[in-house]
């Protein structure tokens, strides 16, 4: 679902611009995403992480802090404390529209801000930081050469990320007097610290300090070769998937009832990369996978191909059917492995009279255990009773309808 544009009032009365990434399907929880220092809600990492979490049922509010992006106000008049207050305002707005946040996610200085804000938000059950500094004053090194001017004149225009930004003395004073480590022991929410060992902007020592200061439950996840801004799409997608899986343990997600007539729910496939073939696949509220095509076919090879999913369905159903029969018979079957290959073959090669090519699936079944020859032969026969096998061999009915128009 396209992100919803909205505004809310920030800490000092300015209107803050936001995007609300909502799930296409069940809305299981709501999160707030805090961006990195002087960045914005629309940087690639924020967009990718929010979109992926939304595909897994977690709505995400991402917004520009006061004076940044499309938000009103003067950035030169803001500081770390005001950022944390903007987060409190965002949480209050979500509460007012009936989508209270239970998860906070912060990137870089936004990570430090969510740690500060979480201490004042009792409804927050989980907090995830990404490349966060252990002390807000860490960002001061970005404008070391301008500190004398800032202290003398009250503010200075510095170059950050290739663009001019006004930094005021109130900001310098605030980050120097806003330590977060002493208060982390009071954090009631579960904490996950995510950091790349090679982060050149915020060293991984910061992650160790945050992790040590917090009490359990807490987790640490290394981001390996990712850079500080998570510029590679696969890194942002990994972060989102790990956060969703980890947070589900603490958010007590309540799955909705499945639709009538569809006892296993709905399988929804959403395009994740319009420039390629990557797809988000969700089955009900709990199961998520990626579908893609190999590099040779123009894809990015981040997931199984559509025919790979079809072969997986046949293999899984075959293995389950064999296990169910052996269990009922109390036969000594230790394990089952089913190898499935798919090809397009000429119909006559498959003893068919039609002239066109047809799909051919070949299964090779490996059975482990003290089974005699009769039992093995019977289990091979049972494999053909697999419901997916029977579906593939029969003619299936597929109906298609055009859904409601979405802006």
C-alpha cells in the first residue's frame, strides 16, 4: 500500500511531515522510525525498512524532525532533547488515530533518540537501534572545525552530507549534557542493538556500550559488511526482516481470523522492486518469503523463482504425506528428503498425445530408517497421493478479478 502522507504537531508547535507505511493485509502492530542525524524520513534505508516491515504486518510512521525535510521549524533551534520530544509527539499522534506504537526503531543519532524517548513511553514493548552512538555528543566530531565559530557566534553553517546545515550552540550544549547510558538500566522494553563492525561513522564500540548498559531482555545483531547508511538494499531488507522476527516475541501480535472459505488465509504477493522482479510473499500474518528470478533472467536472485516455489510445494507435501502414513503405521522411518526438478518437455516424451510442451516434475525420494523393501515400495506409492501432486496432475480452476483502485 502506498505510504500515507500526514502531519502532526511537534514539540514546539511546528507541523512535522510524516509518511505512514501501512500493511496491505492485517495490521498487527505499529512502529515509529527515527532517521539519522540531518537525514530525513525519505532516505533509502528508511523507505526500504518501513516498506518491508509493512509487508509483514507492522505499520511504520517515519517523519522529518523539526526543521528537516518537509517539516516546519528551524533546525538551528533544535537539539537532541527536542528530537526525543518530537518522538513523544509522534507517539501521541498515533495514539490519537487509534494506532498506538509498541515498537521504536532508530538509525544512528535517531537510535539514541528512541532510547531516550522509550523511557517516557510505557506502551513501548521493543526498541531496535541501528548504528547508534552510545552518547549523543558523538556527533560533535562532525563539525570539530566549526566549534570555535559556533561558541563565539552562537551558530554556524557547516557542511554535512554534502549540504549546508546550521548548528547552534544550544545543540552543542545539549548533546554534551544528554548522556543516555546511565538511564538505560531503567529501560522496560526489550532492546536489540544492530551495528556493522566496519561502520566508519559510528564505531561498533558504541554498540558494546549500549548493550552492556541495558538490562535483559537484550540482543545484539551484527550487520557484517553494511555501511552506516545501509545503502545496499539487501542490508536494509535484512534489518527489517530481523526486526520483525525479533519484535514478534515481545509485541504479542494478535493474528486476525482467516477469511471465510480460506482456512489457511491469503497468500499475498507484493512487488518489492519495480526495476527488477523481487517480490514480497506473505502467507497470513506469520510467514514471509522472497520470490525473485536469477541474475541470468534479469532478477537479483534474492529468493526462489515462481517455479521454485511450485516445486517446493510439491516436495513439502510429498514429504508430509509420507511421514503421516509412516507415523500411522508405526514404521521405522527416521527421515524423508525429496529432491524435485522441473522442466518443460515435449508432450510425446511424457506419453501425452497433445503436440505442445508440458511441465514435467521429477521427484527423487530418499528414505532413512530400518524399512524393508515392501515398506519402501508402499511409501513410494503413497507419495503419489500427496494433495499437491494430485492438484498438479488435474486441471485446476483459476479465477481472476480486478481489485479496488489504489492511489
